[in-house]
């Protein structure tokens, strides 16, 4: 893990689903070293992401889920950077809403994505969407949660393809079993830790979605 670093690029655009649109700022995460990097979520601004990558080899463009604001420029990045797009097949239908007919590689629970002498471990965490995943980097005690977990609660489940009991199960069984000190890098906004969020699960259940 010599030289491993995590960088954030914040991009702005529109999230659209169920006939509604919302202006959003997205966190795009780059994980790697001076030679190679993984891009986590391809949100909105292709040029800003490519600038942050620089001359490094891109191992993969990994999409935490298929909502349009997380896959906006995935095919463009794939072409320009000669890197595969990885997405869980549970979000095929959401992907097709933004990129009909465009191919991606299927990502699966437990898959390891090697980069910079370490590996991101894929954790399937459905609920916000059927194919939502989180990416765990155990050696760095870091978790990339997309829209599954935020500071203060789970991701939204009030729209199509989402389910509140399912996301609660994902949090309880897949994420809150990780070490408390695990730092959480989210798809939007500020980060948190597993230890800061896990004690509030019962409150979230009582609150509902």
C-alpha cells in the first residue's frame, strides 16, 4: 500500500427518476497510487474526472449503483480511458434508462478489484436500488457506500426500485458488522464512520423511510 491515496472530485448535475429532477453534488472517488487508479462513480463531469486521473492507468470505472447521477459519463470514461465499467446486474434496468444499449461488466458480491497493491472488496447492499454495492478497503479501514449509507441515515428508498426493509437489512447484516473505526466515504456530502452510525439503526427503523 505504499503511495496509496484516496482523492475526492465533487461534480454537479441533475438526478432524475420517476418524473422528478433534483440538482445534486456528487462525490467521485479515486483510489490508487501514482501509476494506477480505480474511479468510483462516474458522475456528471467527464473532463473533471479525467483531469484528476492525469496520466494514470485506470483499472476500472466502478458504479456503486445505476442511478443516472452515478453513471452519467461512465461510457465516455470507459472509451477515453480504456477501462471497463463495472455495475451490479441488479441495476440493469436503471442503467438502461441512462445508457440504453450500452454494455457494462457485471460486478458481483465478494468480487475483489485489485489496484495499487491492495484490493477493493465488493459488498452487495441492495435497498436504495437492487444492485447497490459498497466497496470496502480493509487495509485502509475505508468503506465507499455510494447512496446506501450517509451521515445520519440510510439512502433514500421512497422512489422506484428501492425498498426500506431491504436497505435496513443491508446496513444491519453487511455494513454494521465492519469495524467501528471504518471511515465511510459517501456518494454525496460529508463522510462518517461505522461506529458513529451503527448505534442509530433502531431509530431509523422507527422513523421509517
